[in-house]
């Protein structure tokens, strides 16, 4: 049996500092993540090592050029010719701002990809990435994916997970948020995507789910529903310590649909 965990959900925003303030105003502790080559991020971290990644283009000379390249379709054109996981990641900056992708954490990337091969999907080549934190620490990880944007991408830590996902005071959110209870994704074909993901689970854990459109991964339930008017790739329900279900202001979540749900 191969263990795996829900890792994180990605929200793409136009300006990282403004997004950090907006999410902080909603009662989250937002932790500066660091920088990649062209992007920077911040994290909303929970005790079970799941998190929400807030991602933006870095403020640099390349930012307006990348926006133009995305607008005219050049980024998608270049991505189509990539044999590796950048086929997927490059498309992030071509999306509308808001919820754009989600990730599963594995302990053995090659074994996980071998399980995905049972879905008959094409596998992308893996790539190693790194991020330098504001304190100088460098987190490294390996990414993999099937060539299917409706399925999650995969991550395997190459450095200690504490470097990539620090806990402690970073998880003490004033709004009472405790973790990602549910992610509701909106694939083009929920039945096909659910069956493909279930096939992966059978290969990985020798177990199937009687209702593959609602799958539990750790403390997080993954639901697959057709949402014709959905904005973004997913909606999130977060456990929190309050008593009433609340929908967070989408003007402050950069368009992502996020609910706070009582932890019962």
C-alpha cells in the first residue's frame, strides 16, 4: 500500500502583497513562502500539513512580458510542446485569477506515477523545483503529473517537509480555521475523472471507493461535481471553530469560493 496525502490547493492572484492583506483581513495567518524563477507565493497552513498556496507573478521586468505572452496564447503554445510537468504549470499564469489547481503529496513519485499509468493516461516527465524562503532556507521538491488537467498533480519532498510547510504559530488562525475539510472540483467530465482517480487509488492502495466522485484523502474529502457556472477549478470548505457556516468574500479571496464550516 502506497501512502499519500492531500497537500495543497493553489489560488492565483494579481498581486501577492495585496492578496496577503486581503486574506489576513479574513482572519488567516498568511506565511511568506518565497520565490521561484518567475513567481512568488504565500501560504495559509493548517496543522495537518495541508495548505492554501497564494501564487503571483513576481514584480519584475518580466511580469508585463509574461502577461502579454499569456494573453496572446504564446504561453499555452509553448506549454503544448513540453514533455514534462511544465506542460501543466506554465498554464497557471494563463488562467483567470482564483482557484487554479490542486496537489496530492506522495512518498515515492515513481511508484505513484506507475499507479497512474493504470489509468491509460500519458505521464509527463518529473521535474525538481525549489523555493528560497525569506529566511534563506531552500525547500526542494519533485513534481509529477498525468497529462490531464482535471486530475491532481503530485509532489514529493526532497528536503524536510518542515522547510516547505512550517507549522507552529503559522497555523493559529484568528478566524478559527482548522484545515481543508473538502475540495469540490469541477472537471469537464466528473464521471471520467472520478473513475480515473479511483483506478489510481486501486493501484496505489488496493482499495476502491464505492462512490468515486467523493473520495476521502486523510482529513480531506475530494468531491467531483459538474459545475457549469463555476468560477475557477475548485471550491473549498474549511473546518473552523465557529458555529455558523460562512462564505468568505470573493473580492478578498481573489475569486475563489471558500466556506468556513463548523468542525462537527
